[in-house]
C-alpha cells in the first residue's frame, strides 16, 4: 500500500489528557502512525460530559462512572458508524470498545483489531471483586471472538487468550509496550536540580498507577530494610491510585515519613524527569494469579530504560526474560523483600555497574522497543486486515 492509504480509527475508553500509562501508549502510537497513516484518535477526553480521570477497575463502582462509560460507548459507536468504511481498521485499546466495534462491523464492513493488555476476570477481581468480574469477563471473551485480530502485549497473555477460547480466537500477534527512543535523558544532576532533589542522595524510585497489583507494600518493606544498609537512601513514588492512602499509612507505620516521598500525579514530562533523577528504578512483584496468567510488559520498564535508569524488578513472566536479554537490570524472586533490598543496595553502591546497566537499557529501547517499531508492526497488521490477508 502507498503512503496514507490505510484508514485507521484508534479508539480507547481512556481520557488520554489525564496522563496515565495507557494514555502514553495511545498517544505515542497515534503520533508515530500519523506520519504514514490516515489515523483518527477517538478517546473519552474529547467529550466534555464524559471526560476526566478514572482509575482502572473503578468503571463500575459509581453511578457517575457508569454514566460516563455507557454514554461514551454510545457516542463512540455513532462516530465509528459515521467514519468507518470497508477499507478502515478500528484499532481498539479496550475490550469494551472492541465489543462495540465488533458488533457494528457487519454494518459498514470495516475490520476490528483488539489490543489486549490483561484478562478482565483476573484484573477486576483485584478491584471490584469476583462477583462483578464474571459478567465482564464473558463480555471480554465475546470481544476476543468477534475481533478480526488480537494484539497481546505479552506472549503469556497471548497463550492464555488462545487457551481460554479453545480454537475460536482470530489471529493473535504479540506486540509489547515500548519507550520513546527520541527522548533525550536529562543528566541526573540537572534533573534533580529541576525537581529540588538533593544531588548527593541515593534515590530509589517507582513511577506508575498505585493499584493493588503493583507490589508497593513489598517495595516499602524492602526500603525499610535498605535503610538499615544505606541510611542515605530515599524512596520516591510518583503516581496516584486506589492504594495511595494505604501506602501512606504503611510508610507512617514504618516511621519513614521523611525518607519516602509520595509525589502523586504529575505530567508525563515531569515523570520522566523524576526517572532521570533516580539512581534505581523499581518494579516490585508480589506474586499474583493475574501476572502468572498474563505476564507483564509495563510501560514504566521501557521508560526507565529510555532514561538510562537501571532496573530492579521481580521475576514477572515475560518482563524478567526481557530484562535479562537487554542486560538492563537485576531480577529478584517475587515476595522477597530482603532480596529486593539487597539488589537495590548493590546498584546504589556500585555506580559504575549501575551506569553500564542503564546504558544497556537505553540501547535496547532504541534498537528493539521504540514506539516507532511498535507502530510499524501495528500498521503492517492493519494493512493485512484491509488487504484481505488476515480476514
């Protein structure tokens, strides 16, 4: 196909103006695809009455959120019917949007690709309970079946989807999350100066949604151990989420109010400045049924790499293999606070090794995990769909 021949609707139920990790994914893919594709972005932030921040898993927790989601999906259905044609691919970032698009595709003859990041049955059981997660899991399964193709962000998730559908699934392609290879990391000294952080402190960091699946309790326990080894260490946690108040209470319980800084939500550009200021970026792992089934490809990992920040992570399926392949960090067992603290301390004390590991991560993002690479693979899949090869 020639340039700009492909017509693509990139649709998500998120408000991408709110700066969550999934918003970063959508916006980066949109930016990269714009160069060669006729692409339209549909997102909740476009429509004032349904816009605004909504934490993952809380969509069914209040009348207000339910109103926003039902209204948005009705409006996005109308937009898809008005815009999409038989040479269009609707690329959906949420199971609910994929379900709407899949039910409408027979009317206009367009193709639907559903990008899956998790399994509703497991993720919602952590936030709203298993009673509510069951019906939504059935709807996600329908979205899988009626899509023309599925993009899974990990190989483990692709295997779980295929097994759950027992041969009914369409083509499944694995395209992991990525990082911005064009971003120029700030020197650590400059990043700390901008953020008002002490130049000589040893900073351990975490960036992301403060959800119950992030292992933050484990991180605080590990940091309490780390402080006995390195009294100059500080912990900075950037982000908001449903676990914020519990995390604050745990920090107080350990008497770490002065050593742990809960920054809250910041613009994405500021979050990257914090990562540039970190000595070590963390991705702790409290073992869960969710990640054993779906693996993990967190955007924070690639942003740590982008900023040349060495990583200490738990042994998540998929992610641990990638960290080892990229030589960009240290992998420790799940649920092991002493091992997590020891690995962090090792990198804080060996600045030369930490620097080497950070550079390796940066090189890996540039060569293997840039958003432009991910967008190119998405574009190729979409072209196959409208060309009839994947129908």
